[in-house]
């Protein structure tokens, strides 16, 4: 499985880096495609585990939630949002998902719950990747900092766990993950954060801040990964799909950002309110 993993990375990494560099509509379209694919794979995981989900509501209102998250922080010339834009848009999603379910034969509250989770978790969280990139001056470098640090952490965890792993991190949720892998991934993430700070962000982040943010990326990223593993374990599914050889699906590849993207974004906004 290592060779397909390497080949996929050699193709995927330049595509991600190029999208981040171009930013604007290119990066927005890239993240939008990722959100739609993750929503689709979320529905595949649930249906494979015989868990009901409403595909139409999931995709329709999932895209709406992504737009809400993006427009709330993105400045577009000529576009002025009303004061109550956020509560109105979220109300539309709440009412819409329930209305579609009421109009669907064989109504199911479990299906409503599963659909709501997908609609709010995936688009809302991943849309913060766009919000982060849109930060003036430092957006590209902060996005690179977060994403590359996650890659380094994942790589460190993979090889540390493979060659040193003996103590299971959480056997019921993810049998292959070990404490040795988690520690190795965290150590490399901190090293990667220091490197990213040196390359891109020495005028913004102090060395101490880079270390603490690297630790945050490693910890939250791994917890987010485990959260997606809970979903797959509850449905008996190993991978969200086989679209990315060696990596599973897009939801598997971007699971670290489900919790990390919004937390990282708001930590940066809190630390540097004038950005």
C-alpha cells in the first residue's frame, strides 16, 4: 500500500499547493469540489452501514452552509450582506432539511440527524480553509503552514506507528493507531511548524507561537482524524471511498481539517485581530 500512497501524494500535493498559491476563484472552486466530494463520501459511508441519509438535502443545504461560512468572512466588491445574514441562512438550512424530510415517504428522525450532521460538520468546517486563505497578506502562508504541518504530522505518525508502534491509542476506534505514532507525529509537526515559520511567517509568528501552534495542529488534527474513524467504525466501513489509492477517499484525506480548520482560523484571528 506504500507505493500507491506515494504516487497519489506526488500527484495530489502539487495540485493542492498550486490551488493555494493561485487563491481567489481557483482555490474557492478547489475547496468547493472537496466539500462536495466529502459530502458524497459521507453519504456512501452511512448508506454502506445501512444508516439513512437524505442525499438531496445533504448536497443542497451542504453547499448553502459552505457559502454561508465563506461569505461571512470574504470581502466581495459590491456585495453587502444584511445584518442578520448568518441567523437567516442557518434558519433556511434548519427549516429546509426538516421540510424535505416531512415531504419524503417513510420519514425518519435518524435520517434527519445524520443529514444535519453532514450538512453542518463538513461544509462549515472545510469552508474555513477559504476564510484562512483570504486573510490579507499572510493568508497563503498561514494556509501552507497549517496544511503542510498536517502532512508532516501524518507522515511522522504513519512511519512512527509502523516501525515503533506497540501501544494502541484507541483500539476500538482505530486499531492501527498507536501512542508511538501519535507522539512521533506531534514531534514532527512541531518541527514542521518551526520550519514553516522560518520559511514564510517569521514576521508574524514568534518561535514560541510557532511551537504552540504546531502542537495545536498535531493534537487537533489527530483528534479530528479519530472523530472520522468513529463514523467509519460505527458503520463497519474501512475507507470513505477508493478515489485516492493508498489514502482511501477525500473524506479520509481531509478528515484532519474537520475540527482543525475552524479552530486554527479562529486562533489566528484571536492572536492577530488586526489581520
